[in-house]
């Protein structure tokens, strides 16, 4: 291979060939998967795509993240660095404008006018934002691919903006990310450099607390100050499972082969959206949904509406818990803990898992469903090295191809001093608690195909821990 010094275009050429080969793979995979319905890859389409919520094959997932990573890296190589960094520095305005759009329900207001669109003067009356400012907010979003300017100042929905409709679970997720998480970013630098707050791992000393001047934790805020935002958090989890495609959770573990009467405790389960789908698909399984009282109350309504048959069959129980203070329901076969561990610093995760362990019979297992983080460098001797699958010259983590989990990691730090973890970190926590890593279900990149243009690519894994012979 020619060196970069003798051929300055080497990296560029390799990235272009990665783009070409990933596009070829994507086309062939789409063709194979999309046997029954017409495939419309236009961003103008507002119809749900047949593949949006489907678990897709590993080959397609790899091709999607390679494409996203390569396109971004190509731009970084050829564009002037000052331009790239200046653009990056202003990217929070994308979040700010998305927040304006969900707060004022722009997508819902545009729905009746369909593809012909609505003039900003009319949209202004429905949103309460003056026309000129509203159009400028939407123009930034349209520049990023969300909403369509049909003709000057006439706005319509498109494939991305329909995810912001108020009844779409993604809109609650956007609300959470562009509000609590966004706010935490505004004081991240001053928090990290503060002698007291910087090193703190207390939940109530995160940058969100400084931004809000709130002394309690975010959880206290939801419970005591703003239950509506607390409810939105639970709705956002449903949205998040759409981003991750809950079908991947359904197919990523052999739920259907578990014996009759197997009980799954969905701990910190929120509305129990995922365990609900598991229970619907597997009539031999029982679910014990445990969460804080207010969330459990809403979860009960949610199941009554969306899974009445499971409720009537008595296959689900709703049980309040404070998992920091109490052990969950004793004697369940699986303790399914999804996107909970990343909400807590290590010492609290250890407390939660110790409480779980108290309830575990010897055959019970803990299933942790979380992102698995990777370093941006590659150490072939590290026990995390098996994750480094990205083709060079991409970062081992695929760079932009997995950026969402890095956003979330810093977001968790910002709102509650918590984190996403590496494989070694999961293992170390299990060891601390006396839970042995039994196996790691093949780490999955779970791609929601809600946007083929800019596919959100995620890296998720189920880590299965089982109790060792000694107990706390
Ligand atoms: C990020 S959500 C995950 C929800 C769900 N597992 C999912 O993936 O959709 C975290 C959940 O932990 C719950 N939670 C927070 N603190 C808790 C506590 N002390 N005891 C029980 N549940 C708690 C929240 O109410 C919330 O439902």
C-alpha cells in the first residue's frame, strides 16, 4: 500500500471504497429483506417503513455503521478543520430547534396539510411563534434533513419530522434529550472544573443540578417537583426502545425456548414496554414489573390498554420498589435490567445488584441490557479487543457510526453523574457484587432504520450474570 506521504489520497480512497462496498451491501440486504412491501428510500416519504422496527441482520448493521462512520470521516479529512470545528460547536442549535419543534408540536400542526404544506403565517398562529423566527428554526432543521420547505416559507413533514408527532414515542425521547440532557450540557465545563462538583459522583451534584440550581437528584425532581417530566421520562423509554428496535431484544435472547412458568422480573422496567412484547410473544412467560410507585401506576394503565390479554391471564404483576433500599421479588428466574445500570454511578449499581442478589435462587440469572462502550484507540491485548471490528481507517468503535452511545455516556454524566460502561467495567462490577459473567450475548449493533439517509446506529449488548455460590 502506498504511504500517506507518497500518496496523500490513500485514506480518502479507502474511505470511498468502504462507502461503495457498504452501499452495495445495504442494497442487497434491503432487497432480500423487503420481499413484501415496496421500499421507498425518499426522505419525502412520511409512511412508516416496513423495516423501521425490525431486527436486521448483522451484515446490514455493520454496513450501516461503516457507511455512517466513513462519510463523517471523509468530511473531516477534506474539509478545513476550522470549518468542521466551528460547525461542531454550533450543533447544539440542532437540539435547541428540535426542542422548539416538539414543544410547539410543529409536526402535528403540519399533518393535515400533507405534502402540499402549510404557510408559516398559518403555522405561526398554531404554534404561537412569529413567522420569521419560526421559519428560521425550521430551515435549520430542514438543512439537517428534518421537515421540508416545499416552497419559500411553506412547510411540510417528511420522513424524519413525523417521528416528532406527539403520539410517536420518539417525540418524548427528543423532549428528554433536548431538555434535561441539553441543559446539563450548558454547565458541563464549569461543573467538571469545579473543585467540589468536578470529581463528585453524587447523583445530586451533576451539571444538570448546577444548571437548574436544584439540590436534590433528578429522580427527586421528577417525583416532587415535575411529575409531568417524570412521565415523559417513562414515555421516552418507549421511544428509546424504538430507536434500539425492541424486536432486536425479542430476537436477541431465546425467550421463546424458556420453560413454562418462567418468571422474569423487569426491574426498573418503566412502562415495561419491552417485557410486554416479550410476554405477548411468549405465552409461557410471567412478568413481575417493578419500578417506583408513580411509574408502576402508569405502567398498569399502559398494560391494561396495550396487553389486556396478558393482564387477564394473570401473567403480569405490578410491584412498587425502591431498588436502592429493597430487594426485588424473590425467586424469579431472570432479573431483566434494561437501561437502568447506566443511570447510576458504580457504588449505586453495586447496591442495586446486591439487592437483586439477595432475591436470587441459585439458578437465577441477571440479564443486563446496556450499551457496551469502546475506547477510541485499539489495544489488541485488552479483554475488550474482541469488540474492535470496524475496518480501518475507521476508529475501532466506528466513530460517527456509533456516536449516539457516546452522546448518551456524556449525557448520563451530565444529568446524574452516571455512565455507559465498557465490557471490562461490567465484568468488574459483577465481580464486586459476586455475580459472575456467564456469557455475553453477541454484542449487537441495533439499527433503527427509521432513517436510511442518516441511520442511527447503536451498539447494545446483553450481559448475562449469574450468582456465584457465596452470598452477601
Ligand atoms: C432509564 S429508565 C429504564 C426503563 C426500562 N427499563 C426501559 O428500558 O425502558 C430507568 C427506570 O428506573 C426507574 N427507577 C429510578 N430510580 C428507581 C428506584 N430507586 N427504584 C426503582 N426504580 C427506579 C425509573 O423510574 C425508570 O423507569
